């Protein structure tokens, strides 16, 4: 049966007051920008639709005006359930000002909730989030005081605790593909990700909702390979052809890069990265120390920020060929991109759906995860999700950090103004950061150290001047950079005193050498 073809403005007119919208995409990848833009313009013009609920698993936006930012208008949005909030500052402001109901739930949980909602289940039962701010005994994922409805509850099964996240209402799913046929079958051959598009479409369809998909082109029915179809036409109500390629960029940084959707030939070696810069900065030192932890053959996840640079350093050493890098929205293999390209990978081996990737992650599939170190409490808890009036959100951090076989938090020792230098293999703190990262108590618990201890998960904290490990008594200082004074540069820059390993070692000298030439594999201090 022929699918309905609409303009973006006609699609926006389908949305009614009070509906719950599932917005597809990851940062700027697979984002139906033309439809969301038209919806925002409709509200500005007509003051409607009003009181919408927005659902998104990953952050969607550029930190300014695109994607979900179009919808951050007073009266338009009543409730937001999101995994990552960092790229939607206007929605952040509305949430923190108590102007809308707002929830921050783990990205992987939301992607699974869509699938479980489609299957008619009451919700998603998982250990993910226990002991963190989404645990209802702490905050229940609620961002502000006007948000009262409980979306998460604790259940016990066979003597073990789990969290039940309630199913998501989806009245309209607004998604994106590359090509549609006239029957509404959708392929995604030029999209660098698939994310949870099928699960979202099924969740809407099985609740009597509508599915709108933005595409680049429409072709005759029967001309697409069944194996290439990611959203079957039985789940699609309308397609919107986007003629303006500025609203159908592969990512918000890149109009189209064929490397994001093609594999590297088996005969081609992994490309070496550019030589390291002559001046060693903090992120280089941290990444070098992290590379010493890499295990050949490991499956990895690298977080945003400093951890992104680990792949660059690993590429300089030649160890990258022996590793498999993954990114939570679905790319397996290749080299993860950064910035507004984050989520894509250059020459991936495969691209699976986001809910499938989190199945793998939640089941313990990641051998090693290297994540950001924003704020660390006395007990070893980590906060990356909320800092006063800043609300980055947890994204996939909770799923990844809780279930990785080995976990490494990587970041500078202090923040805001830190300046360092390396001279003759010695680290010098030229200017200390104004903000301490090691605090008495993390403002919000995005990673629960207590749960890691209970499950026996090895955890290490890597900075440019010190390395800690987690044990039942808290943080244990086990390495210190050459040239660093223990009292002045470490203990005086922390709000608490860690335990100090009786066998305290200097950080490996190769980290501070002009040319980084490690022996591959783990150091003697590796987890």
C-alpha cells in the first residue's frame, strides 16, 4: 500500500496537543532535522501543539539551536524523558527552572524500554542504575521538584535487587532514514548509525501511534533489497523528503563522509595517527597512561572528552589493530569519531542497533571501558551527570560503567585553568586548576563505587599526575608522576586523603618521554 508523502510542515501538522513524541537520532546523526524544525516553527507561529512529552535516548542537538532545541519553547513541552541533556541547553534551563517535568534515565535503558514497550511488557527489568541517582531510593532519575511521578521502582527477584523502569508512551515517532520506497520501506545506507529506529517505530505502532520518517529520496516499491530495510513499511505512516541537505547531514559536523559507512579493506593496515605534538599536555599524558592498560584482543568503549584521545595515542603505537573499539549507538570496529561526529566511526566493521549494542554492554561484553573523570567522591563514586546549573545527563555512562569487565576513569586531577609542563621526564604543575575534582561527596552518583566493590569490578582512576585504584576502603593511591610532590600536588588538591599503597610507584617513565614507545600489553600495575 502506498505510503503517504508529506512536506515537513505537513508532518508537523500531524502532531496534537498532549502527545508523546519519540525523537530519533544521536547528537546530529540520524536526526530528522527538517521535521523537528518545522514543528518548532509551527508552535512559534500558532502557539501549538502544546504540552508535549519528548522522549530521546541519546542527546540530540548541537548545543545551540538544532534538533530538540527547536522545541524548547514555553508551553510547547510539558515533560522530557532523556538520556543525555548536554546538547539541549534551553531544555536544560527549563528543567532546572522547574518549568517542565524532567527525567534523566540511562541511554541504554531508554533504548530497551522502547523495545519492551513495543512487546507489550510493563517495562524493563534490569540491574542497570542500582546505587546511582536513577535508583528511586536516591533520586529516581527526577531532575526537579515538580517531577513527581515515579518511573522507576525496586523489585527483588530470587534474592537479587533490580530496577523496573516503566514502559514509555509513544504517540508519534519522528525518525530518519536514507531511502524509502513507495510502500514506506526504509533503508539507511548513508546513515552512520541505525540507533533504536525499529524499536521506536514498533513501540508507536503497537500503541496505536504514528510514525513519520525523514528521507533523502523515494524509489519505486520492490527496488530495495529486503536485507537492507531497517524500518519495514508496515511500521511507517508517512515519509518526508528532505531536499535541503543541510537538514539531512550525516552528522552535525559532516555533510557526508563515505568512511562512516564503509569498511576498511582487509589488506589495508590501520592508518597511523599523526605524530604526537611536541609539547606534552595533560590529556596526552593521561591517554598514554591509559594505553598501557590496553589488552590486545580486547573489546573497548571510549567515552567522550579525554578518553577519546586514547584511540589517537593507541594509533600512534600500532596497538590499535589488535583492539576492537565500539560506540554505544551501534558502531563496531573502526576508529570512533569525535566532537559533533561522535557516534560515527571511520571504517566500522558493522553497525548494529543501539538497543542491540546495549544488550551486549549490559551483559558484560565490554572488556575495558575508559570513561571521563569529572568529579570523584571520597568513596570512589563518580559524577558526570549534574553540576549545579549544568545538566549534561548520564547518557550511556551508567550502562557502560556498571557492566564493563574492567573500568578506567580518565581525566585531569583538577579543572579550570590547569597548566602543566614536562621537563627532562619530570612533570611540573605550572598553574593549578581552580576546581578540585576529588571532593568529599559527589554531587550526584552516576557511578556507584559500592556496587562495583560488591560485584568485584576492577576500577582504576587515571590522571596526569596520579593513578588510584578502588578497594573496599575507598581510593588507594598507587602511582605518582615523577616530579610531583605528594603533599603539595596531590593531597593538598583533594578534599580527602586517600589510602596510600605501601608499594607506591612512580608512573612509568615512557609516559613523560618526548616519544612514546611502550611495550604493548598491560603494565605490571594493570588491572
